[in-house]
C-alpha cells in the first residue's frame, strides 16, 4: 500500500499523512455516495434505452391484444352492416309481402344506450366503444329475432288461410265440357219457373273426379232432394263450398281434406238436368259468385272471359 506524504512548512520536510478513522469514514461515505449516484443514473439511462424483458413481453402481449381487438371491432362493424340489411329486408320486403307495416324506429332502438353508465368507468376508449357496439348489436338482434318470430307465425297463419281459401275449379279443364256461368235469377230447366241459382254448373262426363277447392273439413256428406249426393266443406276463415249432384262421394263427415283432393264424382242426382257439378261458394254464410275464386287455375284472359260470359249466360242445369 502506498503511503501518502504531505509537505510540512514548519519543518520544511515531507512527512507521512496519518489517516484517522474519521477521515477514512468520510472518504468512504463520499466514495460510496458517488458510486451509488453514478449507478442510479446508469440504471435509469439503461432502462430508458433498454427496457426490461418483462416490459418487452408485456408490450408484445399488449400489441397482440390490440390487433385482436381491432379484428373484433371490424367483425362487429361487419355484423352491424349485415344486420342492417336484414332489418331493411324485414321492413320493406317480408312485412310488405305479409301485409304488415315496418317496425317503428323507436321499437328497433328500444334499450339502446341503457348501459352507458355501466361502461363509464372503463378507461380505454377502444374497449368502451366496442362494448357499447356489442351491446347495441345484441339489442338489435333481440328485436329482429322477435320480429322474425312474429313473421313466421303470421306466415304460418296466412299459409293456412291461403290453403283454405277456395281457389281452384272443382272440375279439371281436362274433363270440363262446358261451364254454365249463370249466377242469380234464372229459369229452372226442370221446374219451369224463375228462381235464384246460387252457384256455377260444370258439365263433365259421368264419373269425372270432383276436387276440393281448398283445405277444410267435411261438414255434410249425404243425399238431398234438390242437391242429390252433395258434400259441404267448411274451410274456416268464413269460407264454405258445396258440390252437388254427384254420382257418389268418397269422403265422410268430419274428414279433413286438402285442396285438389278428390271428394266425389260427377253425376246427375237430385233435381238436375244432365251430368254436371253444381258448385257454390259461401262467405260468412252467404252465397257469392264462385267465378271470383278461379284465379289460381286461370290466366288473366281466361278469367276475364269467364267474367264476361257470367253476365250473359241465362241457362243452367239445375
């Protein structure tokens, strides 16, 4: 260890410096303080230039989460766009077809924004915005689900109504020989006096099939003095049809029938003049002209021709 010397002016000599414990302690403290300060500064500088591994890993994870959140946000926007298209079709197409008005905007927006307070404590705007969008989408989806469910019920009911409505001819055009369109007052061909004729007469060969013109339930199948062998079908929705003068019927009371199902065969029973099917349509218990219910089987020109002939014909077969 080197010995330090100090010049003594009194003796004009260099004399060894004697280090006391107090001086040594002060120097040691000074050295350690300077070293600590340099170390702290160095650490701060290093951390600013070279972050810790944990911090690097956290930054990487945050970036990955940010990327995934951006993808989620894009998907939410796509779903919102697709849902808007579905809502538009619902209001302008599906509901229009079923004669229903569009859902009011107030109903579609019901509950939107109701959870804003729940998200008020979220610090990150990206997360807050996405959560609010997801909540609005859930609300819109709930409303649309209810709307589609209502549409499905309405469609089911209308399908039953459409299927029950008398909408075809009781005699196929293949078998039809002539259609007597006289409806209303006419001279009875057998009785010889004028009386109401509340149906149309379809002439066809004996034994030609007669078809139910709509879905319904047979409420009468029997013989009658005037109608002969006759079948009454209750279609529901205030509709009833009658098929008279059959040679025979093949349905029974209470049987459920479908549109286009054979229910009997053309004949000349009852108060009838020649083989034919006397066909009636009743709405709310009142007879109406069946010619207005043939649009399912006839082209526009054929339908217009029948309407024209219905106003001119003066004869009937019963």
